[in-house]
């Protein structure tokens, strides 16, 4: 998409990933039911089409969570239904948790395309050959957004929603989150030539797989799986992600054929920084809206984008920061109620979790493997792991 860009907009959304798309859609919905006849102009910018493969993502989401956030979930987005998780310990012991229909493996690229087209049909100007290079401070009611790409230029926006990703630096020097806290390296690969159940995701825990993080297999279909890993930040130097990936594939899937592989960065720590200041809102990875341990971020980003748009619509007609401040705080509190408070507790427990030894994982897996599958719950899996090293319960007390 390369819609011509105007010189001025009411709203500019930077980044057409899950957060930016939901922000743009929610802004256009306000135009569908204008209050007092007022409608707004909206620009959605990205450096490339957000449906271009490969997408750096394992593409798994909660079925209930997606349907609660997205106005209409298309069946075409769903590759497979997830009926459970197979946890694999360092020595290879599998523990199967079954919960039919609990998750979805999505075609994120197609979802992006459909959502972008919806936003465009609703009136947003979508230019996905425009990489944002700078966002000015708020001056005389405007922020200036500079971009380059097929056409280089700048536009002014009354409100900017930054959903650009981790650590882009927009708003640097202002009192606002930067999405650069606890950024961890990850690798994502599309792999064929291996066997796996298509309705289960597999998670591999232990330092021999991915120190400080974990490795995964998420099916895409019967032939190709998304295989990857994330390395804890403090282990990144001693265990480079690419070598860890090579070792993991060689040991676990020796017959695998890697079709594509790309790296990514996951900002997975919770911070207390404000999410908005002077008509600049942060959402998604740009606001560290990622679960610190699971590193899940699709639904978190979507929720953040939707909430940012809701708050942005309330401040755009206000003149002073004093009037706007309650809506900035409301955005933060709504995010905290949805995901942030849980993420904060998880972040506090993360150091203890990443220090669980391989022996502890193996001991817990041995106990759990003896329990009939129909009697396993996530709570039982979690608590058995903790009781395999009782000191962990004290270290992870922030979770309780």
C-alpha cells in the first residue's frame, strides 16, 4: 500500500504490526460514528507491507484472547487449532498438557493484510513504503513525523501513536517508555522434514536448549513448523542465539530442513515509565508490552494499540497537558489491568525462573510424566516444578 500522504493529519500511527493496526482500526471506527459530526484524518506508516513473509513470530495466541480483542476474526487467519502444550525437559522427557481448542496458530501475515485493508477502506491513508526516521517534540499543537522510502518527506500530526517496535527511539529524552528494556535475542525458522503433532505446541526448557529462555516448535501445517528460541539477555554473550539454534536443531531435529531463518529482538521486561506524554502514545513492543517469561506479545500489542487509540481520541481536542494527564494515566491503568500488573509480577520472578537448573526441570518432568494426562493441569505442572527445588518458591513469591 502506498497511499499519497498529506502534509497534516489528526493522527499518525507509526508501525503496521498488531498494535498499530488495532490503533488505526479503532481510530477509523470513531469516524464511523462521529461525535458532533467530527471526523479525523489518519495516517498509518510502515517501512514495508506488514504481511510480507517471513514474520518474526511463533504465531500462537489464545483463542479466547484474540476473539475478545479483534472485532471480527476471519477463519482464513487460522492455520491450526491448539489442543495443548508438550513441555520437554533438558533430558528430553515430554510432559503433555491437554486443553482442546485453547489456542490458535494464526497466519499473522494474512491477518495483517486483512486488518490493513479494513483500515484503508475505513479511510486511513496507508503508506507502507514510508519508514519513520524522527518524531519531533510537541510544538504549537503538532508533532512532526519525518519519513523516507519511495518518497521522502514529513507530515504534521496532532497526535502520534508509536507502535514501531523495540527501541526505535521516538520520544527519546521525554518522560515516556522506550521499548528498550530487557531486550532479548531470538531466532525464528521455518523448518520441514520433521514429525510433530499439528495440534500441539512444544516448549523446550533448559540451558542445553536456550539459556535464560526456551526453544519452541509451533506447527504451521503438516509439513512446515515454526521452530525457534529466545536467549535470556544476560546469557546472550555466552550463548549466541545462532549457535544455540544450530545446536538445538542438530540435537533435537537432525533431519530438519531449514527453509528460512531470521533474527528478532523481544523487549520482554516490565517498566513503570509512562505510556503517553504530550500527544505521543506508545503501544506494543515500543512500550515493552510483552510477557517477560513466555515472551508472548501479539494480543498484548493489540490490546495496547486499541487502548492507545481510545485515549488518543479523548485528548486530541484538549488544550493543556493538565487536562490530558488523567487520560494518559487512564491508558496506563487500563493496560495494567489487562496485562501490565501480571507482567510486573512475572518480571519480578523472572530471574528466579531463568535460574532453574536443568536437574530441577528433569526431576519435575519425571514426576509429571507419571501422572495421567487427563489429571494434569498447568497449576500442577508449575507447582511440581517449584517443589522440585523448594527454594524457588521463596524466590518466586512475587507471583503469588
